[in-house]
C-alpha cells in the first residue's frame, strides 16, 4: 500500500455520510442479489488485519496533522491545511486527507463505518481485534457501525455478538429488503425470513443496534401484499432500531430485467409502491415494534414518512392518506417534481422556480398515457440508484 493512503470502498449508508470509512473487506461475498449491480465484476477478499490496522494508523496520523493547524482562537488555519494537503505525494493520499478533514470538521467526528458489503463475514476474533484497534488509535470515536447480511448474522453465535458489542461494535446495517421468503428467493437474496428473525434477534439481544432496509415494490405486482405483510411480520418479531425505506426501482442492466422479460416479475407503478408502504405500516404492531421508520433516500416518494413506530404510526398513515386524497393532477405534479429531485413535501411545491412549476404542471396534465407516465418517472429514478 502506498504511503499515506488508506483504502476506501464504494458505498456506505446515508447516515454515515461524513463518517470515517474503514475498508475491512473488499466487495461482496454473496454477490447474487438480482437487483444489485454494485460489485458484480469484483471478487470478494478479506483484508489482513495488519493491513487494516495500518489504515487506522494513517487515519490517526492525518487527524494529528490536521489538529496541529488549529490556532489559539480555536479556528483551523486553512492556509496551512491547504499547504499540507498540496504537499501530499499522490491524489489518493489527498483523498484520504480530505476524508479525515471532512470527518473532523463537517461530519460526525465520533463515527466510523466498516466497509464493504458484509463485514460480519469476517472471523469474529479478527473483527474484534480491528474494532479494539479503532478504539485505541481513534479514542474520539463513539459509534462503530458495519453492514451484515441476515444469513451471516444468523450463523454468528450469540456469544460472539456479545464479544463484538463488548469490543465496541455499536450498530449493524442489514439489507433485509423483504420479509417474504417468496420475494427473497425470487430476488436471489440468499437469506430467509427465519435468518432475518434469528440473526436480528441475536444482534438486538447483544445490545447492538439494528438498522434494516426494506424495498417496497421489490416483489412486483404478484407479491406486493406478501412483501408488505411478511416484512411487517419480521419487523414485529425483531423490533429493529431503524427501518430504512428504499423504494424499489427496476434498474436498467440489472438481472431483474430477466425476471421481467420472463414474466415472473412485473414492476408496480410508482403510486402502487406507496400503497405497499402504507400496507406494511398498517401491519406494524406498535406494542412490539418501537424503532424508527426513516425515508432517508431520494428514491422514496414521501420523504416525510418518518417517525417512531410506537408513537408516530398513526401520523405516518394519515400523512400518506392525505397525499392519496389529493386530486390526481396534484399527485402527479408532486410525483414528477419529486422524481426530478424536489426534496420537500407536496405542500412546498410553490417553492420551485416558476418556470419549473409550469413545466411540471404541463407534463402532468398532458401525459395521460399510463405507460408513458411511468416511463418518464422511471427515467428520473433510474439515476438515483
Ligand atoms: S448482499 Fe448486498 S452488496 Fe451483496 S449482492 Fe446483495 S445487495 Fe449487493
């Protein structure tokens, strides 16, 4: 590894936007989910613990270097930081320095995310050694998080999860996508509802936070109800701390296209995916599930559908219903604006540029063919995934 450089993998959860990223494994050991195109041409590797530790040392070294540029008034001397940055030997080293600077200044300087797709596949002893070294070299870190597949988590012993928690692992993000065995099989997820429940419960019982991802619409037309109801069942059983919504969009070039071509899968309309979210929420048992639903991705139509399941569920359902009660033209205007990247809820459409408002209204009025309308929305959403 080049001097002054640490590895950075391709993705992290949105909630880890400005966290430090520590690459513990490379790529995905499963790599068969039909909707996912992320690591398709890359082989999985675990990185030697000693190599990962060297990356942590580089992070600590950059932190120390950057902190020497804080002046007596408490502000960073940006000129000195710029010179320091320019003196680095390569573009890769500059990217690493910049990540540490962003982490210290803009991000959550107490958080680090362990990459790539399924760090939990690593031997628990190795992962514990890495987590302990993070705590030793970066003592300001207060939150260590990672991705883990349900199937992998189900195989890890309760004892090992407890050891990981004691070492300092705080949260696991897991792409459950669906709670339905039929859907999980169709999309090639390589996990079952039982894995999700067993693995999720062990994580929670060890005192590690669990953040799961649900893909409304991934079961298509035939399995829409099943996707909603079985997912709610898993949520009720496991009581995850977070349920993050990732509305499914059939991505051009993904293996889901083959399912569609064979007639096995038919994609729901954009509004039908919202109805599926509503159905899933309506099946949540608020006596069992207390965590937070979050819509922290532009791909979700209604970003405001966010709140605690035990306290805010009625509000979230009412919010969806109030959108569904709007005249069709108003719904279409918002749908299009949102798919074009408008970040707020429909009550704030007036904040768009007048020229954009006119364009959106004209298209919403004039495109009456359902297929044409869905194709237009799809062209926008394809960019977000
Ligand atoms: S486990 Fe995650 S990264 Fe791996 S193929 Fe499935 S969705 Fe993609």
